[in-house]
C-alpha cells in the first residue's frame, strides 16, 4: 500500500551538491514524519534527517548539520534532501522512510557516490 520512490542520486565530486527526491503514495502524507536514511557498505543504516508532517520541525545527524536540508511539499506528496558540500564519507545508498502503525516503509534507495 505505502509506496516510496527515491530519485536524484548519482556521482558527484567532493564539495558538490545533489538533491534527492522521494515520491510518496498510499497514506495520508501530511500527518506523518518523513525521514531520510543512508547505508554505506559494511555500516549500519543511519538516520540522516527527519521532517514533521507540517514541515515545521526538522532534525539532522550531527555529521550532516549545516550541509544537508530536508524539506517537503505536502501538495505534491514529495520529500527532498538537498545535499551540499558533499564529502566522500557521504557516499551511501539513501532511503526514504516513514513509520506508520508501527511499521517501517522504505523506498528502493538511490545511490550517492562522492568521489574525484
């Protein structure tokens, strides 16, 4: 029922920028906090950013504060992650996430590679 589809990943040089998008469907989008997670090879999946249903409250991992910005457009059922000043350690598969009725829903992921 819940469907999350990420896009926007790719290869970028250190210091560059990317904007990830997540298209959501199958639930009442505007009442749920939306999250971005990432997972690099050999590492645990980690929460990168979250945004409340209204978009008025955001949270970020310490490692990305000041560089990444999460936003949402409730009229379009979209959530975004603007990533600036990218570092090689940001390389990972990035996933869109929502928790609804105690269950996690995930997108398919989009690969971000930061390399020169």
